[in-house]
């Protein structure tokens, strides 16, 4: 008799999933049948968002090593990692305060690095993984590293992480950066021209790429852009 056993759904961890782009990414991945783990640094906000979507919530502050370790223990290996959590500290190279630099690099770069180091080795062991680093056009040298200095430099470094890690992974493990555009969220503000739902599209596309898909690239509206 033919087996009717169904394979279990892919597991996706999304950081900063309680609102904005991350929330829409969780919603879209769940709609595609993935088992979504919504990471949030505020437990109540995370639980509330996860309840709306019918997905699992975990407490995940990407700047806390203990929080990342606790999530690893609680959920085990994941197939998809979306490093979405981000902050947008203001200032120029010469006037930004130390706190702004620390917040930008600790969240936007070291947070993503820590999640990659926690979850990518098991992806390689299992032969499958999709990592999406949610970056920004402000992190592109080719686009002039526009925007506040702590933010743009932290996103440039996040892009460098994408490229470097993509050269280290083995098996069907892909690592890409996404630029969501200027998005109507708390970070982007009400004047932005892209909805959070539309912004999620490229991220979800990268998170569910087939084996023939690209790795080590930077994408906006599903098209490759220059670093
Ligand atoms: P948002 O509405 O401000 O949401 C940011 C999310 O990140 C929130 O869930 C926030 O949690 C979370 N977060 C911040 N620090 C965290 C930490 N240490 N640990 C865990 N979560 C943390 O911003 P968004 O527009 O959705 O941005 C999502 C991503 O897109 C960011 O990486 C951003 O840089 C990128 N992006 C946005 C735009 C834009 O125009 N909006 C453009 C380009 C790139 P709390 O709710 O607890 O604060």
C-alpha cells in the first residue's frame, strides 16, 4: 500500500514579528503552509500578534545572547530564518551619539549575526535552509549609503554578512538580503509609498526559493540590485 505520510511543514523563525514588515512576513509564510515562529522582544506584544495569526510566539530579543539560546532550545532547528528586527537611530558620522551607534550595530548587525550563528549550522547539517536578511537601500554603496549614518553603516555590514555567509554555507542553504523599499510602518512613517504587505513579498519569495534560486544577492521587488 502506498504511504500517505505527509512531510512536516518547513519551520520559519521571523525576528521582530510582532508588527510592521515582520508581522506581514509571518502572515504570508503561514498562509503558504509554513510553521511560523514569531519572535518578539516584548512577550505580550508577541503573544497578541501570534494569536491574531494563529502561529507560535517566542520571546526573542536579538541583542540578548541568553534570549537567542533560549529560543534555540525551545524550538530546535529551523528551515527558514528571517532577520527582520531592526532599529533606525539618527545622526551623521560626526554627530550621532554612542548609544545610536551601539543600538544600530547591536540590533541590525550583531543581532542578525547571532541568529545566523545559532541556526545556520543545523541548516547545513540538514542540507536545507533559507536565510533572509532584511536590509535597506541605505546599506548599498551603489546607492550612496544614504540615510542616517548608524543605520546605513549597520545595514551595509548586514549586506556584507549576507555575502560572506553565503560563501561559507554548504548544501541547499541560501543566504540573501532584501530591501523592502520605503514602507508604511512605525519605522517608515505614514508618508511611505509601500505597504507592509507588499514589502513582505520579496522577503517571502527569498524565504521560499527553490533549489535553483539565487544565493548571496541583494533584492528589491524580486529583482537583484547592486550592493
Ligand atoms: P518597525 O515597524 O519599527 O518594526 C521593527 C520591529 O523590530 C519591531 O517588531 C521591533 O520590536 C523589532 N525589534 C527592534 N529591536 C529588536 C530587538 N533587539 N530584538 C527583537 N526585535 C526587535 O519597522 P519595519 O519597518 O517593520 O522594519 C522591519 C525591517 O525592515 C527592519 O530591519 C528595517 O530596518 C527594514 N526596513 C524598513 C524600511 C521602512 O521603510 N520601513 C525600509 C528599509 C528597510 P518592538 O515592537 O518591541 O519595538
